[in-house]
C-alpha cells in the first residue's frame, strides 16, 4: 500500500486523480480509497461528486 502512495507522488496531479476515481469506481468505497491513497475522505468524495454531476474530475 505504501508503494501506491509513493507512486502517486511521482505522477502528475491529473493522472493521480484519474487513478483515484478509477479505484473509487471499482467499488472500494470512499473510506477504502482514501486509506489506500493516503488522502482525506473528503477529497475522494469531492471527486466522486464531480464525476456524478458530469463535471470534469
């Protein structure tokens, strides 16, 4: 799991966001996605809301 977080630091912000959304959509849920990416649940929720409303993630 630590490798994934470090890998996230190495990529640009847009690519990291896309991967977070992909992980969230794989049915892990907000909490599991946030823990895996070492980020806040609010960040995952915000991206998920943008995605569901049709705005760019």
